[in-house]
């Protein structure tokens, strides 16, 4: 029997980005300046029209001064993440 992982919660990921941006009181322009990304890219990610690349999320994590693990941890929101491989 093959077990497939649940779909990543991309909605939770984009909402977390918006929450973190709002928590800092940053506009799209401010986050664009701090991350080196285009304002339009940020808007499209937050509105769910695009997912963004790993490089994009890496830049966002650095701009927001958080770990990429924090951002990507939201992909498992609503389901159980895989067990730690060291257990």
C-alpha cells in the first residue's frame, strides 16, 4: 500500500506571511525593499496567485528575521507533520 502525504497548507503559509508583515507594520513596499523582491511578487503570494520559489521564501525569511523552518512549518498546519527522523 502506498501512503501519500497530505497536501501542503499553502493558504496557511501565505496567511503567515501577511501576518508577519502586518505584525511589523510593513507595507508591501517595505518588505520588497528589505527582501529584494518585487512588490507585485509579494502581493501575488499573499493573495494566493503564485506560490513563490524556495529562493523567494529564503529571502522573505531573512527579511523578516525568522527561520525558514518557521515559515515552512505552517505548511503542515491542520495535519500531523512527519515524525522526526532521529526518533
